[in-house]
């Protein structure tokens, strides 16, 4: 592809972690000759993939009690590719960090549940350990100080658990420039719509038109909007869920500490994480509240939002089902209050005390400028809120990805799935052996050797 060319074999829309990982996957591991990446802002990963937007957790499924066995298996195969990338390409200590992590059970009921989970999941994650109060006094003393209830934790001390997804996005893009594939980066270029002309796609942007043989839309919350405009994904609507954080005034935890999931609640419970953007000060969160925007700290056109919300009977039915449950209603109200200045602290501290009983509301502060949006998908036909990622593979050379959590952890797994589809469509080779060598650890989980769940 010549510089300044208007044609590319593959166009990627969106320069967050998903778009950047796909660019790397295509340029290094396929025979695709040219890729153009369109990003509306001036640099990669300014939205949900920014280090300040998410919890920086490499989700494996071992301590996430909101995942069942099937989901944990799928997520672990996918996210272990990120851990393997970090090790193979030598980014430990700069992009990926080994920090202990655990899930904490508080009270007899949660302890029984955790023990059951430990037995069921240890075949999948043989490295997990159980830590009683005595062990926790050594590992993470703040969890035990002033604690009356019995506790038990399940965790591990020596895995890559913390990832700077913003730096990872930048690195994927930098590395792809050194490959055989011609990479053309179009920053500050917003894709307004996409049309089809004969067998090509026309990418309409605020900087002119471009043409491609295939397209992957990794535009976060905007992916569904672009899909709807092309007549795809009508069965999906979106519920944009904002997530905010609170900081402790000092570093209190060395480990990532998750809490047991209340199975009734739709989003993961609050956790405490050492934050890599703030000298490892402890960051608590995220909260979860519905927001009338697709981008945190940016405005958007209200008409676009209404298109995505698709407030018809089936979507309103999902909202009704969510709100009729007393626990969920209380959860939504609580999360709304967490956003309010001053009194937010007073309410949020109650959640945090499950982790650190001795903290008071003066010990935490709202993390201004932190947090992001999770584009949660509603399946209108099934009348269900889907709690993971969603992909619309049209089978016609254009794919749309919607990536709420754990989209950053699964970035290489998703990119691998898309690379397979694109290589089939374009009739080019995917270099599976090279992927296996560099991104799959045969001692742990190898994505290529497994049948991914759909
Ligand atoms: C509070 C919170 C905590 C989270 N914690 C974790 C975690 O600990 N671990 C984890 O794995 N995941 C976590 N996630 C999820 C994770 O952040 C996302 O799954 C991931 O960042 C999604 O990446 P993406 O590239 O698909 O989307 P984004 O990062 O949103 O990037 C989309 C990109 O597309 C661009 N774009 C949009 N429209 C256009 C257009 N029309 N033209 C050109 N460019 C466009 C945007 O500018 C943006 O750069 C969390 C999310 C939130 C909100």
C-alpha cells in the first residue's frame, strides 16, 4: 500500500485495545498485505482501554466468582495469550506485573460457597491456594484488622495479574509497524458511516473516503451504532453502564482483592486494586450505574444514544425484569448515590468495609478522571441482558465487536477469532504455528489446541 493510498485490504475502526490487538495479530501472524486503522482521537486507548478507565486486571476466571466454569475456561484460554505476550516479548515490569490476587469470602455462607468453588475449579486452575485468617494476617494484614466475621480467601501470589492496557495498545501498534504488512494509521479520523460498493467497503470519514476488502469495527460502544446504520445487529440494544472508582489516601493493599459475587446482581462486586497509575495506591470500585452517554468525559449526540437504547417493548421488558427484583433495585439506587459528591463517600465506604473493616469515609476520595463505560448488550429476542462481549459476524467481510469487561483481557483471543474469519474471507494464510509458539503456553492454556466456546 502506498503512503496516502485510499485502498487497504483490511480496515479496523477503533484504536483501543481491541483494534490495536487485531492490528498486531494481522500484521505479525497473517499474510494480509495492508491494514488501515482509523481512530477518531489523536492517540490510541483514550477511552475504556486507558489505564485510568478500567481496573487493570488480567481476568483469568480463577478468582472471578461471577464467571461459571464454562466462562472461566473460555476467558482463561483467551487472556492467557496476553500473559504469554508479556512474557515472550519481555514486557514484565513495564506492561504486565506480578501482584498477588485473591477473592475474599466473608461469613460462613460465603466461606462454604468458596470451598465448593475451590474444589470445582482446581482442575482448571491447579495453582490456586486457600488462605485462612492466619495466612491472611501475613499476606494482606489490612483484611484482618478489626475483623469480627470469619474469612477465607482463594488466590495466587505469582501470576501476571495487573496490566497497563493503554501501554499494551500503544505497544501493539508500534510492533505492527515493523512487520511485512503495510500499516497505515489514521488518527484524528472519525468514521461517520460505512457503505458497500460492489465487493468493496467504503469507509466514510471526516477526512475523506477510503476503500477496503474487509472491515472490523472495534469502536467500543459505537460499534453497535455503526452496525445498526448498515442494517446489522437489529436484535441487539445497548445499556451503557458507567463505572467509577474511589481511591484510598494511601497504599493499603499489595494484592488485588475481589469479593464474592452476589449471584442476583448483574455486575461484578466492588474490589480493591493497587493502581499502576498512582504509585500502587489502592483503588476501589468500580461502581455501576446507567449513564446517558457512550463515552465517559465526552459528549455525544443524543439521537445516536436513542438509536442504541432502542426503547421498544422487549428492551423495556428487560429493564422491568431488572428493576422488579428488590436486591437489584437497591443495588442500582446505591450505585447512583455513590456518584453524588460528599454523601457518595458515606455510602461507598460500606462496600469497602467488606474488604477493609477499619476504614472510614475520610480515608477514601472519589477518583476524579477515572472510570469508563461498559456497553452492556441486551438481546432483544431473548429479552436478556448479556454480560459478556458480543460479536456480529455478518459473514460478508465485516465484523462488529462490542466489548464490555473482560474485553481488554480477551483482546488477543478476540483478535485471533477475527483473524481466522478474515483469513478465510480473504483467502490468505493465518500463521498458527507462530501464534502457538509466541502466544500460547502449552504448560497452561493453549488457545489453538482448544475448541473455543461460542
Ligand atoms: C470501569 C471499568 C472497569 C473495567 N475493568 C476491566 C479489567 O479490569 N480488565 C479487563 O479486561 N477489562 C476491564 N474493563 C473492560 C475493558 O476496559 C474494555 O473491554 C476494553 O477497554 C474495550 O476495548 P475496546 O478497544 O474494544 O474499546 P475502547 O477502549 O472503548 O476503544 C474504542 C475506540 O474506538 C474509537 N472510536 C469509536 N468510534 C469511532 C469512530 N466512529 N471512528 C473512529 N474511531 C472510533 C474510540 O475513540 C476508541 O479509541 C473495564 C471496563 C470498565 C468501564
